[in-house]
């Protein structure tokens, strides 16, 4: 049986202010809902698509979370991002109509499938929808900039603090707690994303826990001192990026 989350359409979705319906009139949201396809729930480690696949759809995360990664010819993976509810996947494939990475479910998850041909038709009819697509693309570029800053010449501790603050901000944007959340990605995924070893990631969690900055319970994270995390990150950011941790 399908879950209630799976059945909810755009006009009734609590993520509408974060996803494509944001800024649309009610009748426009209803038009958008007519092209959305609800895929069956995806299970842990199930692929949404593979690197190099033909791109015919965009996907909006309805529930759960995903990891994106690029693999080289030897099968070595580089994690390039994590997707949470309300976020759009597949935009990287628009240039050449082929996906440039693979995306895999980190937990039981659902997505809304948006056929590109139908979406393009609607964008030509609704400038507000086209503007929203552009806004999401701009947000993605900004996020990429944040990642470059995080993964630049930073200490391991600065990288970890920035990663936790990024998740805190994203969960707050979803209307969830900014200080208590689950890490649906594994320690290995985090290490791969941050360019650190598994041992370093484990050591940093232990160190931040001993200092009372966070509490770790398996995959659950509680941030006890946001100010301390921000103080770790602030010295490594240029002045024009300080709003990131405000």
C-alpha cells in the first residue's frame, strides 16, 4: 500500500514553498501537478539513475534523502552531494541530456518525477514557473560555491564544522530542528564528501562530543553549541561569505 506521503500532490504538499510550486498561483500549481508522476518508494541503496543515463526527467525529493557521486573508470567513487526533501535532482544533465553522476537512496525515500518535455512546455506557458526553475538552478550554483569553500584549504575540523552547519541550515529550511537531526549518510560517505579518511571523521565526532559541542547517538546528531561550531568556521571564511553562518 502506498504511504500518505506518496499520495500527496503539489497543491497539498508541505514542501511546496521549497520546491517548484514556490511563487506560483493556485491554478498554476494545479497545472504543474498534472505532469508530476509519483514513483514507487525507493529502498536503501536503490539507484534513482546511473551516471551516463539518458536524461528524460527531473526529480524532486518528496521524502527521505539521496547521495550523488561520480565514479571513475576504476570504480572509485567521489561523493559530490546529498539531497533532502524539496530539492531537485537531475539539473546537471540538462547540458548534454545525459546524467553526469549517479544518485542512490540513503533511506526509504520517495520522489516526484517531472518529465522534461512537459516541464518545458509548462515553462513556456508560465513565466513564473520558468523563473522558479532558474531560481533553483541559481541556488544550486550557490551551493556548489559553498562546497568549494568548504573543501578548499581548510582543516579537517573546519570541514566537519561547516558540514554540520550546512545540514543544520538545510533542515531548518525544511521546518525541522536545526540542532537535532539524523545523518542518513554513512561515516564513509561523509569522509568521501569531505576528502577525509574514515578514521578522521570518527575522531572529529569523538572530539566534538568530548568538548560538548555535539552529542552523537548512532546516526543521530544533537548540536549543543551552535556558537562554537560557527566560531570554528568563521575564521576560514572571507567577509562576503560570513552570512552563510549567520
